[in-house]
C-alpha cells in the first residue's frame, strides 16, 4: 500500500467553496483504478496562519504503480480544474508515504 498525501493551504475567503469542490474532487479520484480510499483532515497543529485554512488529504493506493499511473494520466487534468476555479487562492504540497508495517 502507498499513501499519497496532499497538504492544502487555502484562503479563508474561499474555504467553504474549496471544501465543497475538494469533496467532489476526492470522490472523482476514488473512481480511478488503484485508489482504495481517502480521508480529508483539517490541520489544527500547527495552526494555520491568519486568514488561511489548512487541509490534508490522504489517499490510499494499492501500489506505487497505481500512483505513477495517476500522476501520468490523470493528475494534470484534475489539478488544472482546481487551479482554474481557485487560482492564486490556495497552495498544495504533496508527499508519498509507505507503511513500515501492515497492522
């Protein structure tokens, strides 16, 4: 299993609209091959900077090849949608995690 984590820093002025869009975005991603599930978290520590809202999405994928396929075939289009709707009002950073145990 692989965890694909997306950390989001969102302007408070668009936080509600962004969250609505993000929930639909996550549902769309979960329809793609290899995605097993996802959770959206509100980041509370460290607290976001004033006038900002911090979110974290953790997607679970069956294997690294599924993530590679997503990044190659789907990510550019799906990222462009968020950028077109909320340009300049959010930022995203990403990382990939591999569990050390299968508990």
